[in-house]
């Protein structure tokens, strides 16, 4: 198997089938390949360009290896993005999760510590007082009981440790950067996924043809961020009922002011946690505007409204009523007791 794949990728520059990609990903995560073999395959895939079939195969492997204590069927959304845009924005999708939860949307927030930024979702949640080092069962119970939980990737995807050193040494994006948001361990059927590259938006839309989903929106801010942007237009691909719809939105479409990118930049976890608390306490700012924008889309994807505009109205209510802040407080209490 390994020899056949090496010949296809390294010598013939051919793409793998979904089955071959799945099998090689399983071998990587089972620790059956050397670091040099893993590095050569990841590099070859990157140079050639990962196909939707290859991405789907890797996603299937990662989901199969996920450490989930029981079969779960929760109607929840995820707001996890690819990251990797290197623009230095604060933790928009993490705060979005609490605003959506405050609007009665169940959220299974999948995430990790910082990789390409100064503060990942795990970093800011820890700074805010959420205990991320809990059992996987307790993380899932949080979603069931309070409507939001954090699925810490290293806990749910322990097999990834077998590729961690290679990824670090390569120091560049690989297929594993792409598949993270697609591999929520609870197999959520509704997601808003921020994407760091415009071309990748279209490729991921093809990937979702291989999965049983209800409503997914892929998002790329044309200023280069993996979020709905208040600094530029936003390109989206919406997938629902086997239909793929591409749209372009401007912040002005929703009564939002356009700001320069500098207005939504963050720093480390401590700095970003202060931004988060200001937003959740109702302070008006560009930070709030971009969170409300993304939360409105998340609420819409969850099926709570018929449009993003209506979702934005519910997002503002979630903050102004104190419900979004209450969800953070509930998660802090739940994970520390």
C-alpha cells in the first residue's frame, strides 16, 4: 500500500482516491509510518494540490479515530474555522459561539491552542476561566446541559500526536490544517466554517458532497480573514438540501459600518479575553460588530431564523439581554465543578 501511494504521489504526481487517502491517513495516525514517510506524503500532497477526494478521505480517518465515549446525536452547530490567515484578529469565532448559545443555539465548539496566531480558542477560554482539561464525556455533557461545550482537539483526536512532530518541523500548512474544522468529533450537521484562502472555499464545497450535512456555510473575508468581515466584502458558499449557493455580502448590507482591519486586531490571550468581556458586557465597538455579524450567520445556519439579518437581530438581543455572558459563566462553572 505504502509503495503504491508513494509511486502515485512522488513519481507519477497522480491524485489518490478517497479510499487510498483514508488508508494512508489511518497509517499515519496509527503510527505505522516514519516521520520521513509522513513528511514526504504531506509535502507531495501540498505541491500537487489536495483534491476534494483526498481531503474527504483524511476527514473520514480523523473522525473514525476520534475519542468519543458514546454514540452522540446532538443537534448542534460548530463555529470552528481553518485559522491560518495570519491577520492577527482576535478570537471572533470563539466569542461568536457564546452569542449564538445565548440565542438558544446548541454549540459544539471544536478548537485548539494557538498554531499560527497568538491566541487560539483554547487559550482564550482558559484565560476566561473555562477548564479545557476535562473528560470528553464532561465536555459533551456541557453541550447537553447548558447548550455549549468546548471540544478540545488534542483530547478528542489523540491519534494526531503521531503526526505532530512532522507538522511542526515542516512549518507549513498541510492537509491537516484543512481537515480540522471538517472533523468535529460529534459529526455536527450544521457549521459555519471560516476559510483562510478563497480557492479553498470552492474546494471545501466539493468536499461536503461526500458527507451527510444539513446546512453549512463556508466563509472568506476578501481582506484575507477567515470570518464574515466588516473590513471588506465576504464571499460565502452555502450548502443546503444538496444545493450550493455562492453569495457576496458587504457589511453595509446589514447596516454595519466598514472599518479598517486594524480595528479588529487582537494580541495574546489576556488581551483578547478583555475584548471578549467588553463585548459580552454590551460595549459598542468594531469588535462587537464583527462578532454580531458572524453570530447572525451562525444563528441562521442553526435554523433559528430565515436570514442572516434576522440572525444579527437575535445576536444583538443575546448580548444586550446578558444571555451570551450567562452562557460563558455557566460553562466556567460547569467545567470547574
